[in-house]
C-alpha cells in the first residue's frame, strides 16, 4: 500500500451528510481527508430534489435541493479534501480499511484512522409490498419517477395513482401535475400521513388532489403497461375491506412507502444496527459501536429535513476529529430509554463523562394533540415541554443540559416520553 | 361563502374555516394561535407560491436544468408560469443563479437556474 492510500479520515458518501461531516472535521484540524462518492458529482439525492424548501432552518432561505448542495460543494472545493467521484465503496473492514473501485484507479484500499459512514437511504421497493396482479411497466417508486422527470427530462406517465403519502410521493404529485399529468389520488394505508403538513397543503390541497387515508392498492392491472388499480379501505388491523374495493384507471402507480437506510457496508463491517431506525447504534458524537467509525445523515436515521442532516453530520465530523486526536478514551455510557409514545431515540447511548449538552432526536408512533414531551432522570422530571402537536412525520428533539451529567452514574436512567 | 384552509405556519396544521362575504373576510375560525389568522388572511387575499421546474438544455451534460422563481408568484398564475417555462430552452453552459426568463409574465419574479450544467 503506497503512502497516498492512508488517510486520517475517510468519508463514505458525498451527499449533504458526507460533505458537512468532512468539512467540519477539516475545520476541527483533521488534515488528510478523503470523501468518496459513487455518483459523478457530489450532492447526493439533493440533485434530483428541485423543489424549494431546503435550508429554511440552516440558511433561513428557501433553496432548492441542488442550490443547497451547491453551497457545500463550493466549500469542499475550497479545501484540500481529496474528493473521489464515480467511486464505489465496496467494503469497510473493522481495521478501518475502506475498499473502493473506480474505472481509473481500479481497486483501491484506503487505510483510515477514522471512518464516517454517510451513504444515505433508498426507497422501499415494490417487493416489500403485498400487491397482487400483473407486473406491467408503469409501477415505480416516487424517487425513480423524480429522477426521470427532474434529471432525464422525461415524463413517466399521464394518469397517476400514488401509494403512500411520504414526502417524496407528495412532492411528485405536484411535480407531475405541473407537467400536465392527472394525479388521481394519493392513497395512504395509515390513518395519518407520513409527510410534512406543509407538503400536504402545497402539493395536494393546492391542486385538489385527494388524500385517501386508511386506503391501499390491492391489485394492479395491465399486460405491458399499467391500465388501472383496485383500491380498498382498510380496517383497524390494516386489512383491506373487500366491500370497499374500487377500480381506478391509471397508467402509472407510484410508490412512496418509506425509506430504508442503506446499511450494507455497516452490516458488512459488523456494526450493530438499531431495530427501529435500521441505522447504526451510536453515541452522542454519532460514533457507532465500532470505535472510530461514525455514521450520520439518512444512513443513521431517515430525516425529513436536510438542515438536520447537516447539523447531525457536523457532530459526527467533530467527533471523528476528537477520536483521531485520541480524546475519546474510556467512555461511560448510559442508554436513554423510550417511554410512552416514543418509538426511538438517536443517539442510543451517551457518554456521561463528556459533560456537554446533548440533544436527543426522536419520533413518536402516533399523532398526539397538545402533549407534553417529558424528559426524566431517575424518576425526576428534568424538563416538560408543551407542544401543540407531535406526529410520526416530524422529528422531535429534547435537550439534556450539560449540568445534568455531573450527578449521573452509569446506573442512571434517562427516559423520554409523551404525556397526553 | 366558507373556505377551508390548513395552516402551515407550524406542524400542528390547524384546519381553519374562513367565512367570506364577497372578497372581504367575515370571520376566521379554527386557528389555535394568532399566526394562523395571519396565514389565513394572506391565503385569502393574496396566496403566493414558489414554482420549481426544469428547462431544456442544448448541449449540456444532462437534458434539463432545474429552475425556480426567484420569489413567490400569485398562486393562480402557477400554470401560466409553467407554460412559459416549458416554452424556453437554454444553451449550455448554464450557471447556478443564471436568469433564464426575466420578470416572468410581469410578476416581478425571474426564472433562475438552480444548478450548473
Ligand atoms: C425525494 C426527497 C425529497 C426530499 N425533500 C426535502 C425537502 O423538501 N426539504 C428538506 O429539507 N429535505 C428534503 N429531503 C431530505 C434530504 O434531502 C435528505 O435527508 C438528505 O439528502 C440526506 O442526506 P444524506 O447525505 O444522508 O443522503 P444522500 O443525499 O442520499 O447522500 C448519500 C450519498 O452517498 C452515496 N453513496 C451511497 N453508498 C455509497 C457507496 N457504497 N460508495 C460511494 N458512495 C455511496 C450516494 O451516491 C449519495 O450521493 C428529501 C429527500 C428525498 C429523498
Ligand atoms: S394556527 Fe397556530 S397552532 Fe395552528 S397550525 Fe397555524 S401556527 Fe400552528
């Protein structure tokens, strides 16, 4: 292995997460950084998200995806971070050897002191669903349709039914409508939408596109091309009610039924995942259970807002810098617990010796109106914050102030719960 | 006449009912806070939206480049603006921020490129 192939830090994935992490690590003094991206440009999924609404929190501006990405691409360009594009990482080993391939250099093995995983997520494909019927053309994920329309300049259909009310589906309902397609409806299995309210209003209501809750697609028709689907309402057990089946004519069925973190490399390295988030188990610096390997962005937990991806990735970048400087020895962890209403918490563990403010990010399992978000430590309420509403579609957070850690022991129990 | 709105000023998404007499607002109900009232007033008197789409590129790396309105435009002009956007094409190279259509349909908003090509 020649000298060029050793790096202090290797970042896998050049989306907003990877860029922010690499930039922050550089700012914290890490000198020898490689940023590896399999696509031909940096930017990740943002390149196809041409709608506006990015950066409201981080920049206080309504940017499109490519504009948001461009701000970070320009910053990366100004540094000495070594960027590899068109380069696919195929393996990350416990010894922190990152194996990657590209056409020019062939197979490369990069030895790193620290690694940041920022591979993003992918859409749940049709195979994950139980729809009977034929397999004609015209069934695609909303993200694939988004790529066709926004990058390839090609309209994948004229009469569209969308299954799943995730944000990508909502965004595509509007996009297809603007380009002259008829979007007949968005069907959502659950009694609530998984998308942001803002998107329901501006993508569906603005164009009178019906959102059918507790409704699913039970059958697809068509030989070569989709000709229609059967939809049905579902009962409380999410089972279709046969008497409610209705036929809808369409040439395209778009699926927006959830995102899954892309963790093949993580699993390959032997890093444990959280059952709920399907991302790595991490501490407050976003360090996985494998010391020196960090994770951030959609590969860690599916985010709705890129602004939070950026902030999370800066934490990981700083964490990696501290690891490389040898500052992270001998941690003592506690694991915050999910109380009533809370599905998961990231980070899953906190080093109580670090004594810094820690923000816990979490999602709830159902919609609650006028709840309180309660943070408890050993039966004592640390904070109880009134909320107007919490919903599964919007990530929440609660702060543990640094001062709390003075009185904590490894046996202490921290709980986040919803109180209604 | 009554109009139903969903407030987007915060994630709660209150359903707001606005009662109208012609063009003037008689009452606003359902908002849990004053921000909802303001939102509803704007939505009734002058609803505005950003528009994002793509424009054909001649001789670029990709067939299209993304564009957006530089500021929001009246909501009822969305499809007119889309027609203008679909009528033009642009020669590569395109630079982020480049004005593709100045002052589209007299709205005061430019159509600008949001990526390089
Ligand atoms: C369709 C859609 C619409 C959205 N709309 C909004 C919105 O309106 N507002 C908002 O704020 N947020 C929005 N988001 C969320 C936001 O865009 C994402 O949360 C953000 O892009 C995630 O960043 P990331 O870097 O974690 O992942 P990504 O952007 O997915 O980047 C991951 C990168 O890693 C690369 N990669 C993966 N595996 C490998 C490998 N093995 N080797 C090399 N490279 C690899 C990928 O090519 C990719 O470039 C949207 C997301 C999607 C998908
Ligand atoms: S009215 Fe107030 S509480 Fe209700 S959604 Fe609007 S801003 Fe939120």
